[in-house]
C-alpha cells in the first residue's frame, strides 16, 4: 500500500475539570463536620439550660431497666452473699443496707429552699412596709381632720393654741396643753374644766375614726421655785383617768384604752423651762400597732 493510501486516525482527548477523579467529595465531608459541630454546641446549650431535676429525669429514662441495683456483682437471689452464719438467718442484702452511705441532700434542693425563704422574707417585709405606709396615711388624715375641726367648730377656734398634734415612734400624739391664762384643770384639781371637756369630746370624734388603741398620760409642771411635790404623781394620774372617763362618755370604746398613767414632771414638754404652763398637759397617743380584735373573734 502506498504511503498516500494510509487511513487517517482521529484521536479525541477528554478534559476533566474540578480537581481530578475525587470531584466535590470534600464538600460533603466538610458539611457533615459542620453539622456535627452545630449539633454538639446545641447539645451543650441544652445541658446548661435544663434544671438538675430535668437532667435526672432524662438519665432515668435512658437507664437500662434490667441492670441490678446491688453492687455485689451478682443480681441473683442471694445477691452474691454466701450461706454463712448471717446469710442463713437474714436476707443477703442486710449487711449492705446497714453500712450504706448517709443520704446527701441535693445542693440544688438546698438552694431552692434558701430562695423560697428569701422570697417569703421579702414578701413579709413588703407587707410590713405597705402596712406602715397605710398607717402613716391614716395618721396624716387624722391630723388634718383635727386641724379642720378646729376651723369648723367655733367653740374650738379659740382653743386651737391648746392643741399640739405630732407623730412619735409610739404613734400619733395629741396633746392638750395649758396656756397662760387658759388652763385645762384648776390649780391642784384633777377635775377638768369646761374648756378641757370641749377639747376631749372633740378629740373623741377623731379617735373613733381610727382602730388603734389609746394611751393617755397626765403631766404636771415644776413650781416656780423649782421644787416638785410627791402629790404630782397622784395628781397627774387622776387627771389622765378623768380624761379617760370623758373620752369614754363621748363614745370611745373601753377596750380601746391601752394605758392610763401619770408622769408628773418626769417628761417636760419644754425641757429648757419645766416651769412653763405648757408642761401641764394631757397626752393622748394613738399607738402604732394592730387594732384590737372584737370580743367574738374567737381568740
């Protein structure tokens, strides 16, 4: 065959793109890795958010039911103990029960109990603060009522200087004091005059608007020569008791009276000058405490 008559051969070359025979398999492996890491971090987050009780519940759910609870190495009838002296007289698990470790309280349970106690204390404190605020508001309203009564009642207008209203640690204090030329009791007498009776009856109307119990105390002044007499104790006590009788006759219940006392010159209103007439006074205190219970309350 001549050279010009040779067959013509055409060779086709296929080009492979994408990095050879492995192609994109690494992408699948990388995606599996990222998915596994995301699941791992999600599991860690869930473990941190659930409570110890929930963790214990999950653990109990996955615990095999066929696992023996004894630690002797045998789950049979004798529980791994021999038929010795003790084994023939008692159950095989007796020794294990007697020497078991003491029960340890869960720290989370102790923390929960502590939190409950703190919440109860906070609630009680809040109730006490709310009660104190209501009491302050009631005392402020009573003081305003007294001032309003002095303006509305003509017979009290001229006696306004004989009344001092303030708040003390004991409660709302209403003091009926002597003024120069305007005394409430006669010289050395325990009987209140007409002026004192008008004031006491007016105070009874204010007192009846509040449930608090009442303390009544009488006070005398030091004589002009600076001497005190033993009779001041009896006189101050008698004046306080006479004031009590007028309050009760004006409608104040007997069980509202907590204390009636005479303090003579021991607590002067004007410390710098205990001889001033203002030291002779009757102090009526609405006490800061729970109101008295009615007789049929069952207590």
